[in-house]
C-alpha cells in the first residue's frame, strides 16, 4: 500500500510541474515577478507584508493569500489599498496544507496581472509540503520565527533548502526565548550553504527596510537574470 | 483532475481508518492508553514532554517520536530514561507532513507495549494534516504557542476541533507579544465549544503540574470510559 501511495504522489508532482510552467508563462507574459512566501503557522508572514508592501516606491504589488479557511489575512492586507485575492484550500475534509500550481492557476483570472510588477503569494502556514510544490514563482522566501527554536533547519531541511532568502523574524523576542542566533545560522548554513538571510522584527520594525529594498529591486533583478 | 485527486485522498483515509482500528485493538490488548500530541512546528511539544514525563508517579510511559528527518527530539527525551522510538516520515521527496495509522503500525514492533501504561505519540509539527489522520489513539492533545498569534483557531479550525485538550504554551512571552489570551480563548470556544485548555510555560514551569496530573489520571479515566 505504501508503494501505491508514493506513486500517486509522484504523478501529482508531475502534473504540478506542468501547470507551474503554464503559470510561469502567464506571469512572464504580463511582466510580473512572483514571490512564493512560506513559513510555519504564526511566523509572521502577514505581519511582515503589512509593514513593507504599503510603500514599495513605484513597484505595483498585489497579493494572493492562501489559507485553509477564512480571509483574516487578506482583510488585513486589503487595508493597504493593494489588490488582494483570497484562495481557500478547504476541500471539505480539513483542507489542503499547501498551495499547488493548479490552485494558483484557478486564481489567475481574479488577479490584475497586467497592472502588477510584483505578486506575493502567501502560502498556507506549513514547514513541509509547500516546499514540494512549485507554483510558477520566480523566488521562494521563507520566514522563520525565533520563537520556533534554533533546531528548525535541521528538522525541516527541505523548506530551508527551497528558500532563496530566509527572513529570521521576531528578533525582538531574543532576550525572552532560548534561541542562539549563531547556532540557528550555523544550522541554516549546514542545510543550505550560502543562502542569504535577513534578521528582522515585524513588531518593532527592525530590519524591515532591508527587506523592503530587496523587494523593490527584485523585479529588475529577475528581468536581468531571465532575458525575454 | 481535481476530482481524481480528491478520490485518491478519500481512499487513503478509509485505509487509514482500517489500520487505526487495528492499532487501537493492539493498544487495548496491551492495556496502553495512547495520546496523539499535535502542534505547529516549534510550539513546544518536546519541551512540555521533557518537563512532565520524567515523573508520572507509577505510570509507565513511552514515546513514539514523529519527525520528517533526524532524531533530535527523541534524543532529548531519551535522557529521561523512558522508552523512545523514532519514526521518520522522510520518503525521499521531502517527507510526509503528518503521521498516519500505517506509519504508527510499522513502529509497533519496536515499542515495548506490554511494559507501558501510557504511550505519547509526538506528531510532525503541522496544524493541518495531522488532524485528518487518526492513528488509533485514545485522546488528541494539541499545543498552541502564544507566539503564533491569537487567530490560529480561526485559521486552522479542524486541528482545534480535533483536540480533546488544548495546551496554551509559552505564556511567559505574554508581556512581549501582541496576544490577548481572552480573545484566543474566545476564538477557541467558537470553533470547539467547551474544549478544556491549560495555560502553561515549558520554560518557566508554570502550569505544568496540572498537565502532569492530567496525564497521570488519564489511563484510569480511559479504562472507565471504555470498559474491556
């Protein structure tokens, strides 16, 4: 039975790659750079976005909000007066624990792609499956809250390996938790050597300017790397 | 394609129920009460267990430790000198994001069931899928760290609904995070009316005695509810 199950999952992954490529072609045609933002539940994805997306210079940004249920995060981001689309994964038996390319594809008609330079897709909070499903994005960013502990890169290596940028959030809690930043970064480098990281706090604002600048420069950087 | 995918998942759930019943029969035969302990990554499952399992009076306890990869948590708990078995879900493409009944069944031969009164199964850190797969347990307990935010019951309702007891952990961080305990409990009651909860901190030890007492009394309580 286990062998049958694995075979089904691999078929799903292949279909996902096909649809992710179609998404990617649509994004490229519209000239939109796409970020897949991932983390465990409660790491602060939405809080970070709330603090940086309101002022990205001339970059026109939109958000695709993935959740099992509800639109709490989408409602928070809509107050920034940017286009936000909610995508729920609740299929009736508890909900999918990740976004896949087909779910994102189903949301494309409700996204104003032609009016965007940057689309941030906020994935379902989960440190395992989101890393297994490409959605047609240009870059994958993950948020790791220091409240989760310094061992997380060792326990969820695929997620940390999948990320092109790691945001180390809630650094304001450092005096109050058992977390050694050097040890965390050592673990991170062990599973994904050389991956860039930014230390920040969405609560105090520390470190957010660097991430905002990174996002502002991203579309031009992606265009240079992938000439039309 | 979506319909095919849903059908496959439902088949898997049916097979899971069959195997969970077989696990349950084996647990009952051995007289072992089984707890399925679930949470998001880094909520403190292992830290709570470290603080309470070392002294459960005369209750003989063992742990089945579920992780995508590695044995970090099992190594921590082994220092309590209790039987700990590691179960890795890494199937080669990133790992399963939850334990299911068949994985637990594959670990049964390596568990000294006849020598245990209580088995705690520490699930993979994830707020979605673990709630969808029974493993043959008597009770499901979830840990919610206040660092994750007060909105979590609304965003991951199935998990909070599945739990017979909710442990609200890291309460020592209350002065340092934007978390209103009353509002969290209000959300919890909205998705799972009347579910009991305990507020605690594995770091300071606050609230752990109540949970230790609860675990000590659990086997007798379960036997009363399910007469042989």
